[in-house]
């Protein structure tokens, strides 16, 4: 079943009800996802004839798909509050910092185990080994691991965590602050050495009004000390960092190891057995039990 695009006209429930009017779509479930990457991942895994991925199209924005977490939450919340009693709709959203900030859950949504879909995939030892084999140079990887005295997966967390800490502070201290993509600054994350200049990173954050050494910042960071780093680090940043390692000499000199190619590879690298063991899929199964006859995954 193809992706279903709905006009953003305020009648979302009516549009979905009309879609179900045809006999072949009568028991179709509706799955809302955040963006193109999530759509590609779930399109290959949903029950093809029983589930349809939904995007809301905003005609005020040149007919572009209205994507993102805020859009999914808004659409699911609107459907939850609708008087039409429509059933069989589900949203999958990234955890981000929600669990750490104790944000309330929303009916008919399922949340990733870790920060986002990308971290869920990268945290798998089997997926990560396959990724290194696909894009890396085995000898360079062995040499680098010997040099840093840790495996590449753990070192990646070490590189990504300081950026997650700054983002965590921003969420609390200056939520409207625009930091852009700090990890793409070659003076902060040095490509050929594949290392982080943490002092310069903190200095830069300080110029933006985030003083990591302040009492308030220290208290906020202390809350992260015992948190699983996969819940903190942004998967898209981790993929960009990996791309540097694969291309610039630390892990290889593979020009094919772009962020887009890495993202595509890991989406296909997790097998069904491992995926179904995640908390995310378990919550999807529970939703299916409570919303018969609608199904998303087999």
C-alpha cells in the first residue's frame, strides 16, 4: 500500500474515514512517522496490505510534506480528540530528551528505545559490525582502536556526547538558541585526526550564552551522569561523525561513506528478529492487541 498524503485543511479524520470507505481499505491502519528516513525504514517492514503510512501535506508550503515530530504529535492529538471515533491510527516518534524530561506520553504513539531511530540502529552490535565491514578499512580500524584503547562504537559515543550535553543545556537554558551544526565545524571536530577539541567546543558554547562551568549547568549535567548515552546522543550527528571517520583516514578513505549512504545502509542492516525485540516494536504489538483488527507489523 502506498503512502497516503492528506491535505492540511483541518479535516484529517474525515479524509481518513473517506480513505477507508473503499472495501480494500476498510481495515487499513494509519501510521504517522516523522520524516523521509522513518518512512523508508517502516515502508519495508509494515504489513503491506494492512497498513498505510500517512503524511499531512501543507498547501501553504508549496505542497511539501509536513514532517517532523511536532507534526506527528499534532496530528495524533487531533485524532485523539476528534468526535468521529476514528480508530486504528498510530504515530511513531523519536524519544529525543522526552524520557529524561518526564514529558507525558500521548495516546496512540510509540517511542524509540533510544534518542531516535538512528541510535536504535547504531546501538546494535551486529548492525555496527556490519557497518564497519561495509565502509571501513579493517587494518585502520584495528590500529585506531589500539590507539584509543576502546572499540569504535564506544569512541563514537565519546565524540557525540559533548554535543548532546550542549543540546541538553540549550533545551533548559536557552531553548530558542540556534547553534546550527556544531559537529560540522572542522576546528571543533578535527576530521583527519577524528578527535574532538572539547575546550574549543565549550568556549564556543560560552560565546552563545551556555556556560558549561556555571552551577546551573553543572547541576543539569549531573543528571546525565548515569543515563544511557544512547538516550542522549543524536543519531544524525553520530552518522555525520562516522562519515568523517570513514572518509578522512581514521577508519578508511572511502568516499562512498556519505551520511546518506550510511543512513541507508543501517536502515537495511537490522533483521526482523532483533527489531521485534526492541521496546518500540513491543509497544507496537501491544497497540495492535488493543486495537483490533488493525495491524502495523506482522
